């Protein structure tokens, strides 16, 4: 029998058994299009037998039919392969060595840092950080070594320096060798105070009056008086002796503080010392006993 492709009109000579009575789906070898081929009833030819009709199919027609059937089967197999889910891999993945991985990451980081460090923006950042560090170091050095000049110009900053444990000598003078003695003189209680005033400034500094404060156990001033020094000015390395006495000092006084009288009643460069007392009954009172002769 002869079948014809409905798409390109190519004709093929096939046997009735190749198509079957129910028909089948075939593919054109010329245009590769598929269609359902239906058999037509075989025509009875007088004087011809089945063997004679088979002679009509030459080798070329049979090869074309075989090619058409093979292409159809390949198409069906391809559709089944697409529909089949992808199987998960069954092989075990070889674990990566942690030390080797860290080594690779470190090498990668070094290469990346080396590349970025050569960029202009990275150089600008390094210069900015270096400049900022130098500027900060300069500010800290000036704030430490020049704190006297800073507090002299801005007195409110003195509390800040005291809070961080840095004393500020604005006056340019200091006390040294402070000694106190509480004794009897002509039957009266007497407090003797002596010290040395030391110059700390390279230039001559006027010596202001010295304020003597008597403190109780809590550190509160219970009595104060001022004494004019014997010298008018001092410079670095120079010393001047200072001494004073007070009759009938308060009994609650246990320490003595010296300070310079500043502007607006401010005090600076304090020095403190425990009061040494020599009572008539030789009893110890909050300080070492010092021998004293009665004047």
C-alpha cells in the first residue's frame, strides 16, 4: 500500500502489515513531521498473489520505512527521558581539609589586601589615619605638659584634671617640708606650722599670701587664717621658709592644709600634714607625739 505525508506530500510504499488494521503513528523522513497513517483495504488484483505484491516493495522503500519507524521510536524515548526525574548523585563528596581551606582563605585575603592597598583611596585612608593619630598624640601631649597654661586660661578645667589624677600647679609655686606641732606655751595650747615655699616656674613668680586651714577628721575646714610670706617672688629652684603659730587651736583639728590665696578666693597647690600634739598627760591623740619645750 502507499501512504502519503499530509505535510509535504511525499509518498511511501509500505506493506499493509507495517501499518496494521488499526493504523499507527509514523514520521516523514523528508519533513520529519508525524501523522497517523490509516490503512486502506488492499485492492484485489486479478491474477496476482500475495507473493507478487511483495515484489512491488524495493529495498529503498523498506529502508525509508525502517528509518521512519526508528525515528518515531527515538522521539518516544526522548519524551520519556525528559519526563524522568533527575536522580540524585549517589557518590559521596570527599570532605575538604579544614587546614587546607583556612590556608587558601588566608592566601586569598593576603592577595586581596595587597591589591586594595595599592588603590588611591586606600592610600588616602592610610594617610588620614596617620595624620589623625599624630594630631591626637599632639593634643594629648599638649594637654598633659601644658595643663598649667590651659587651666590658667580656663580655670573650669582644673576639676577635669583633678578627676583623672593630674595635679595642676597654676601658681608656679609649691610647698615642701610641711611640719606641724601642737604644744603648750605659757600654759596655753599652741599650734606651730612651718614649711618651705618652692618656685616651679622659670620666670619669677609673685608669692601670694599663704592660707593655713585646720581640718577635722572628715576633711572639713574648722579654722583658717592667712599669712604674708617673707619674700615677694620666687623662680624655679628658689626656696623661702614659711612659719606661723596659732594660740588655742580648735580641739577637733587633726590636720593642717596650706594653700596659696588666688584671685576671687581660689586656692591652689595645697599641702597637708597631720597635727602632732604633745598633751600635758602625754596621751596619744590621732598623731605621733613630738617633744616640745614650753616657751
